C-alpha cells in the first residue's frame, strides 16, 4: 500500500533519527570499551559529547525542515492555517510597515498586501542556518509552528549545558566531561528533545494540527485563541 501524505514525511524523519541514534550508539560502545580514568576515556567522553550535540541540532533542524516541506507541498493559504503558523507569511510585510511613517501609506500597504497574502500560498521560515541551538531557541521554533515545546523546556538546564559544553570544545578549550554518568545525562536530554520534535511533527502531519478548525472564523478572531 502506498504511503499516505503524512507517512511519506514521517518515514524521512524516522530514517534520519535512526541513523543518528545508531551512530551515537557506536560511539558509546567505543567509550565503554576504554578504561575509566584513561586518556582514551577522556577523549571519547569529549567526542561523544560533541556528537550528541551535533545530532541534537542536526536532527531538530532536519525534522522542522521536513515539516516546512510538507506544509509547502500542501499549498495552504494563511487563512487555512492556525494563526501561529500563518503569521510567518506576514513577517516581511511587518518589517516593511515599520519603515513607513505616513499613516495613509501605512494603511494602504497594510490593507492591500494583507488581503492579497491571505489568499496566496503561505510561506515559512526554515531553520537551516540556525547555529547554537539553545533550548529557548528550539522552543521558539516549535512555537512558531504550533508544536509542543514542553519536553524541551523541561530539559532546558541540561540542554543549555550541552550547547555551552559543545561550544567550548569547538573553540579548542580543554573541557573535561566529568564521567560517563554525566555524559548519559546530556545524551538523555538530547534524546528526549529529539523524540519530542519527531513525535510533534509526525502527529501534526497525521492529525492536520496545522489547519484551522473552520474557515468561517475570521483570521482575527482565530488569532485571539
């Protein structure tokens, strides 16, 4: 049986998550084969931490990018979408309006372009160029797509430490990960965040959580919910 629309994108997300988790498992096995306290262990603790961050950032950006691909393929207009998602189509207009001082010009542009954009296919920002994926930044990206960011917020402290530690390693500092238990706490936080993003995107596509409940409602009344 041919995959459904949501299955097509869910399979890509699952495949990406699988290879990342396999690679992290291989690295962890190499770590476990070293002697505690040895130079090799210290090296593999650092290597594992750096790769945990790399896959956390890479996967979250990939999954959100897949969601953008899916939404783009649907060619929905802003009026078809829940407001947090629809508002992305108006970011450029908002920036342009800020530079207009004359009320007549301001409202002329606002009313003309807003009405036009409501009936054109929506456009969405992509996280492709995001670096240093702090948990607050990831939560903000999830929020703009109306995806649940609870799990990310719950792991904020550990994810903050993960990003900061990776940056120290990337900048050549001699960061020492305390021990394997400490590393596992970072890995667990990253895994929980990655799985939350995966489940959120898959569920949103399957259940059409991006869509407004009714086109009869005006976009302004919808924005109040």
